[in-house]
C-alpha cells in the first residue's frame, strides 16, 4: 500500500485569494488615476499640474499589469471590471470631492498612494516566490515607484499647505474610513464601520469640472496663446522659435482634455483608460519641451508668455466629445506640420527644437489612432457623424479664435516677447 506523502510546508495564498487582492489593487490604481485626471483641470499650482500626468501614466502601467495577471489566473473568467467591493467603490468616489490642490494631494497621495505602497509590500510578504512568481516579478518594483511619486509631491506640498490652510480633517477622515473598510486589500477591517464618517465626507461638495481649466494665479491673464501673426512670412527665425515654444508649452490644454475624458467617461473599456493615460502624458511631455526651450531663452512662464487653454475653452460648453473632435482634427494634420518643422529647424541649426518636433511627430501618429478609435466608439461606429463632428469642432474653433483676436491685442505679452527678442539678438551680435 502506497502512503501519501504530506508536504510539511504550508502554502501561503490560494489563487482565489491572490486574484481577489490583485483585483482590489487594480481597482484602486485605476480610480486614483481617474480621480487625478478629473481634478487635473482644477489644479492651479503649475508644478503640481506638470507632475500629475506622469504619475497617471505610471498608475496605468501598474493597473494594466495587475489586470492582466488577474485574467491569467482564472481564464476565461472576465469579471475584473465588475463586482468590486461596494465599500471600496464608495471610498474611491469620495476622493474627487477635494476642494483645493492641498486636499487633492492629501487624499490621492497621502492616503491612497501611501496605502497602495504598503499594500504591495504586504502582498509580497506572503506571496509564494514560485507559485506566484509572475506577480512577484512585476510587483517588486511598485513600492519604490510609488515612493518616488510621493517624494515628487513632498517637494510641492509645503507651498500648497501655505496657500490652502487646513480647515477640516480631510486627510484624517479619509485615512480612518479606509481603515474601517479593511484597507485596500480588505484584510484589516475594524470591528465596526462608522457610517457617520462616510456621511460626513459626503458633506464635501460634489466635484464639477470647470469649463475653463484653472491656471496658476501667478500667471498673467490671457485670452489665447499665440499672436495672430505667428505664421507671418516676414517674422525672424528667432520669433518663429519662440512662437513654436509657446505653442508647445500650451499643449497643456490637450493634456487636460484627455484627462477630462478619462474622468467623465466611466463606462469605457479598459483599453480606453490605458490609451488616454499615455495620451495625457505625451501631451505633458510636449508641454515640457516648450517650457525647457523657453526657459533656456530666459522667459518666465505665464509672465513673459501666455498660458491659456484656448482650444479647450472653445469647445467645453459643447461637451467632452467636441473637445476630442477638435484634438483629433488637429492631430490628423500634425505629422505633416511637425515633420516640416523638423526639416526647417534642423536646416537652421536648431537641433534641440528639431528633436522635440521629431518625437512630437512620432507621438501624434499614435494619437491619431487613439482619436479615431475612441471618437468612433462614442459615436457607435457612425463615420459620417464623426466627420460632421470634426468639421463642427474646427468651425467652432475658427469662429472663437477670430472673435478673441478682435477682442484682445496680445498685450502685455507682445511687448515682452519683442523686448526679449531684442536682448537675445544683441547677445548673438555681441
């Protein structure tokens, strides 16, 4: 008679338990990413606005790996996007009720991202290094990555705390509520859930997306971002360099637009959120390309050059679909334009700008696919309706910008840019 040999070492976590924990982590990564996207248009601090899209993209990569792993574990089960813990869903929905930049940081980062950092550490402590090796392989870097995000925010937070003195215990109450429901992994529940805490947090005002994206109060007011003569044939190459820098940095509007879609459209396939997170980060990179060049020439952002989401504003009253249509209309023509700028600036010896246009051109080729795919998705495959919407958005923009140029003469920026050009030309001649 053959005896069964029992293994002495007890295994740590079943596939069912592991997949449930990973599903909760995926949900929280996705929701903090979407909250960040929703609040991006309301962020006023320029340094904070510039760092959040990078973090959103990183969040999307973590979420995508988690989602893929859950689907691997119980293939062909496909409930990763449904049946989330109702208490965790309620908690996530509170995050966007923040009333200013400080509360956004305290909720999204100091509560949720700190909790995510600890949750990944906790998951790895009991993960079987052989049985769950595919999860361990990608997850072991997550705690450090979130730690770097938190360090980014710690550099900015003192300024936010000074601008927005604490009125209520937003961070404290959110932290306690998360503990009450068992934390992100659902394993640390208290004896009883204090329902009054949740109700009190519901007292924070419901979030409303602004029709006009917020800009840093340190910036000068502006109506549009480029002067009416920015394509004038008699403009000097230096003027053209500066105007293209201004155009690049103001691509923040497209960054905010894609983030807005991510937030507003909560019924889309996961691929949409993955695409828009990348799209949003790409637009931030283009913005930073312009900032880098303008600062090198000695311009103070928002003071010497305007910062305004004019394209976004021209469409926002007509909804997110109109904004997407305008982005797609512009980006469909962008590769041809940017490739021409690449040749022109390379020929003039401005290799820094040329390289920016080269990478921008590569990004826009991807974005054309995103725009076509998701605009058509929202229009239920109606290609004629999409073409009509593209024309309407372009016409709306042309009317808006023509009216704006009649209303405002681009001062004081025109004078400041011309004064800076004279300084730069004098330096070149000297």
